[in-house]
């Protein structure tokens, strides 16, 4: 029986766990994660404006792992000894025969401790609860979101929805360093998104950055100053510190470069946001659909390697993407077709419903979601 160690209880790690659980006589699996709960990240912004409840977007990782007959270790990985084939949490040494690095990503403040202390992040459901509590504080008249990507846009539209439902008036501002929003996406999608943000009264500052955060005052690089600000940071993500320290090749985001079989080296595999799988010359974008597929293929290839069987190449299936916006003017590409409006919103939630891990999560979404 081989020892498989999975770092990370997100989409990739949990999918790999599920696949390996079918072969209890061949593998002994340990999953390690610093968090207690799996968080369904695509729906976190909906906790603000759609009426969702945190308990329906989370799942106790230890319960999931032990139900499969495996072992869960709660702790933060600090280092990997490749020669000794051990992973350290600082207090515990975890041996492995096969290793899957599926540690995902986390908010990147780019070393700015001032912003880290001042801003709210969006890494888990608990972060959203803190934002909702802060929104009830009358001292905040403006919400500034640093980062105009998927998450920043979704959060901004949900904030407008929240304010309308709560009868509150708050100015919503997106600060984006690039010259346009969603610069890597088709022009039509960018235009529709920009028009909708304007329709909602959301101010967008392009080519700008937050320079300084002093108390509840923000200074913007274009000279603007906002007072009484609730500051939300969605300006980037990074891999875990232990990944940064590994002596393997990485892309500019710090993600581990993997081969066609999702191997980093030998018996070490990587999947999800921690991995950089190059497809048509570029690293595959971070997306739930790819994390799930990679978790499955990585688990399969570990099993194949144990059996001395040919490994399976990872072949991404891109179903598309949707920019969900809380007033149902969402837009995106699905199977190569441009969709927008309520249809795009419904497709987004149908896919989320399909991917939620348990029946309790699915029923909770259907019962509480307001569209």
C-alpha cells in the first residue's frame, strides 16, 4: 500500500481524494490543509447581495476525509523535503510515496503590509461575513475595490444589490491598474461589462492604483482621495509560501510548471491554481472546471504510476466562462457562444449547483438564492 499525501482541500484536492477513495487497498491517503472548511469560492460574493448563507457554501474537510477512510491533518505546510519525501507543518513530519500539491491560491498584497492590515480580502466565507458586518457600520460611506477582474466586478455589483435591499447609500468604486477591465477577454464582453457597471452607478478608475491607506482614507494614484472608506482587495492572488520556496520551475504567477501528465517531478504532481499547465503556449487560466479535471487526472496518474502503467495526458475541456453580475446582466462565453443577461446568470448558477459538493449544499443554494 502506497502513501499518498495531498496538500490542499480545495476543488483539485477533494476531487483527487474522491478518485483515490475507490482504491482503499492500494493507497493510504492523508490530506493536509490549514483551513477547517472547504469553501465554494465561485459563490462567495453572492453572500453579500444574493441572500446566500455561509453554511451552504462550506463543507467540513475532516468529515469529508474521514468518511472516505483516510486521514486529515489540519496545519499549514511550511516546507517539503524532496530527498526525504516528507512534508513539514512545523510541528508534524508527514511522509509520502506520492505527493499532490493542490494548495490553491491566496490573496496577494504584493508585500504591502499597510494594505494587508487595512483591506478586507475574499478567500473564504468568513471574509465575506466580516465585509457584511462592516457594511452595516454607518461610518463607511464609500466602498473601494482594488482590482477589476472577475471577483472585483462581481463583488461591486453585489454591493449595489446589498445597498438597495438594505436602503443604504454607499458610493462603489473599482480601482484597476490596467487601461481596461478584463483586458484578456473579447471586446464585446468588456463593453457590456463596462456599460452595466455604469448603469449601476459604479465608478471605475482605470490605469490607477491605491497609493496609501490611512485609517479609513484612501489615496489614489490619479490624485483622488476617498474618506470613510471600506477597502476591499481583489487585486491579485499568489501561491502559498512553501510553493514559492520549492526549487522547481514556475511561471510569473509562481505556479508550478507541470508536464503533460501534471507531474512536477518524479512522484510529485500539482493540480489546480498551484499548477501552471501550458496550453497553446499559455498557462491555463485559474478556473474551477480545470481544478476539478486536474485533480481527477493527477489521482489517476498516481495510481497508474504505482501500477507501472502508461500515464494519462491531461487534456483541458474549456466549457467557457461567465462574468456574473448581481443585476442579472451577466455575460460570458459558453461552448464558444456569447451569452448575456438572465440566461448567462442562470447558466452560472446551474453550473455552481452541479459542482456543489453535497446535497445539503445544493438544497441550501436552491432554497436561499435570490435571482
